[in-house]
């Protein structure tokens, strides 16, 4: 039987990892990455529509994102949405596609971005530690209410700590990968 307190802790820790991946995916690393435009919404026939639903997003070269609208009439709306999304890259519209050329990063900018990655990783670890604390508190309450025995509580506390250690290692790995991507550019 899996304890619901453990399940909740694990779920919260996994959410922290997923959130970190999403956040880091939006950080420019000097390489083209489709996740740079994930949060861009385009006003298309009066409705706000995610860019990836109205255009194909491809990476023909290492530092170029190519956006090809399914409906050529949406080209100007897409260009306008890219400007307002403030992704830090000016779109180049050639009449049929939009190119986003990711600029080469300077050494100083790489260091700044690496620091930002570190901060985001630390925030994710805080979420993991909060999930651990909540789980431990809930285990103590369950033991006080005689829902679990003292031995079960100690076993479950150990499992929560193992989940925490695992989640922290994953966050460190995600962070290291992103920092490597940034520094190698």
C-alpha cells in the first residue's frame, strides 16, 4: 500500500522538476529552441491562439527558428505577437515565413544566464524542501492521531527523505545540463 502523504510529496516534487524544465526551456542559450516561443499567443480570428497551433516551428540551423504559418494571412499577426511577447529577438518576416535568429551570446551574458539558471534551480529545491516539510508534518499528525504506528512513521520519514534526495539530484542534473548548454553555446 502506498501512503497518500508520500504520493502527495512525490507529486509536488515532480511538479517542481517539471516547472524548472519549462522555465529553463524559455531561457535563451545561444541556440534555437522551439520552447522559446511556447508562451507566445497570437490573436487569430479574434481568439488568442498558441503560436504552435497556427504555425509550424522548425530549426533549420543551430541558431535559427523558422515559423511557417499554416495560413499565410496570419503572418502579420504572428509577427506582431512575437514583438509583444518580448522574447528579446526581432522577428524577420520575408512574406511567407518568419525567422528568429538567435544572437551569439557574449561571455559575460553567458555567466549572467548561468547565474539565472542557478537561481531557478534553487527555487525548485525550495519547493522540494517545502514538500518534504509538509509530508513530515502530515506524518507526525497521522502518528499523533494513531493512524500510523511510530515504526511506520520512521519508515515513511525515511522514504520522504529518499524522495527529497532523488528530486534534488534530478534538479541538479537539469541545472547542470542547462548551464553546460549555455557555456558551450
